[in-house]
C-alpha cells in the first residue's frame, strides 16, 4: 500500500498502529473500508452476523480485500476445477448452521479428548527427530507438522501426503491482502486445482467406501435427511479445514516459543507449574492473534459507535487490535499466565462464526507446549536469528523460528 493512512495495517508489527486506531475506533480507510479496532465494537460486529455478513467470499483469491484483480488467465485455470461457491466461514444464517453441522461432530471437546494420546504421540515423534541435535527450525519441524498431522488424521488422509498439504496450505493462504504478480497468481491457481482434484478423488472414494473419519462424516450427513453438500461447497470446506486446521496452531506455537526463548524465567515458571500452560496458551492467542482481522459486509444501513455505516460497506474487523485493548486487558503487551480473563480474547472469533476447530487447537497447543517444555530443557534463539513476520492485515506469522538448546532431553 502506498497510502500512509493504510500502511500501518501492513506493518510487520502493527500493534502500535492499532493503539492509535483505537483512539478513533471506527475509521474509514482508503481501499479497505471501515476498520473496527476496539474490543466492544469488534465483539458487537461478530455477534451480529445478520447486519455484518461473512457471505461474500466464494473461493480462491476472490476476497474483496485482494489488492489486485484476478487475471483472466487464472479464471481459465479455475474453470478446470469445481465451481466456486461460499461455504462454512463464508456463509451466514441457515446455510452457515447447516455447514457447521457437517463438521461439528469431529471437534467437540469429548471427541478431542479421545485423541489427546495421539496428539501427544505426534508431538513426541516430532521432538524425537531434533532433540539430540541441540537446534531446531520450529515451524518446519514441529509447529507446522503437529497440527497438520492431526487435521489430516481427522479427515482420514494418509500421512505420507503431508508434504502436499503443506504446499497447498501455502498456496491457499498467500494470495489475499497484497498485490500478486500474474505469474504467481497462475502458479497458485494450478495448485488450487490440484488440491480440488485430490479431494475430488477423496469424495469419490468415501462415497463408495465410507470410513470412520471426518471426510466420510461430511459426505454421509446427507443420508440422515440433510441436503448433501455441492461439490464447490465441499472443496471450500476441505480447504478451510486444511488451512484453518493447522495455521492458527502453527502460528501460536511459534509466537509462544519466541516469547519463552526470550525469557528463561518464564520457561522455568511453566516447567515448575504446568497447570499454568493452558492459560499461557490463551495469553499467546490473545497477544499474538494468528488471525489479525477478518472482512465483513454491512447488509443494511447501520451504526457503530458514532459512525454511520452505509449498506454494502466493507469492514475490516481487527482481532489483533481488540485483543490488545487495554480497557479489557490491562498491560496488553505482556503475556501473563495468571490473567483471569485471558479466555475472553477473540482470536477464535465469537458468535455464530466462532472457530469450529477451537477445541482441537487448544488441545494441540496445550499438549505441544507441555512436551516442548518438558523435553527440551532451557532454550533460546539461535545465534544471529532475527524474527521476520510475513503476511498482511488479515494475518501474519513468523517466517521461521530458529532455536538452540542443550542436546538430549527426556520424556
């Protein structure tokens, strides 16, 4: 972005800019729409999906926050896949409720509790590969593989295909909120079509031979009297499960471990009192929200605070700002495991669009931090490593995280 008013939304560290925004909590921004930055306003928008709709993003690179139009060459490639249509997080009302009904069954706290031993086993398997080395690039060797393995297991997909899922995750998340050269648009579009063909084959297989997995459950729900999902809906839902099912947890692992690598005392506190780890997870989610903002569209003339919002207006609702609103969270820039209202954060959203995978993400994060802290011993940033954040106003994450520690460890 070239407009100085907007540039703060694209900063590697946008939080000082968010603090300035909260002094004028609803502001119209060129090329973006109305930016909502204060906790109480963000919460109101999230709880009022009738007026502030999520139903405008039918598929690949079609968000109205894309900074350049999708080239016609990409449209040609997309025609080789399934029709684009909104699903799950990009729907409202009865359609949204119906879509959630297809996927909810795999992410209840009771279902997640059953797979906690598997989460722990996967976490330890990841750590086994680097614990004797004394150094690790955490994103590629732990933060990414653990949640991606768990969502692929839930869907019933083979673990040997994890490299494909990582590649497609990167392709799906890298388009929005920036200017994308046509050649890159084309490359990512080809990957999206490959993703669709893969999951098209999964659909055909599960329809012919249902199994005890989430992919079969999504497809078989129609047998209980529900209208089956259309092919475009299915592809969009599978994309959201693969992307959302690993990106939030991966980003939070890196943010939390970066915080602890800079604070040996905090590491020891959590090792000495593991009961603090669940609230530590909530604090990292709050302070370093993996999703910084989400778009919405006003369905009618409305008002937020003192600002009139015309029907059809775009809004950017800033989780990353709301979660550092000091009127709700005193000392918002600090991670405080004892914070009593830590779970009041909005990192998973709120209202009807509250993240369906939140129970799984919380379990992965709690167990993952427990195993890292118990097995690695004291750790710090690798010599010469400087954190680099990539992303835009919708979300950002560490590009990598290099840590060092004393080789060895114990279970």
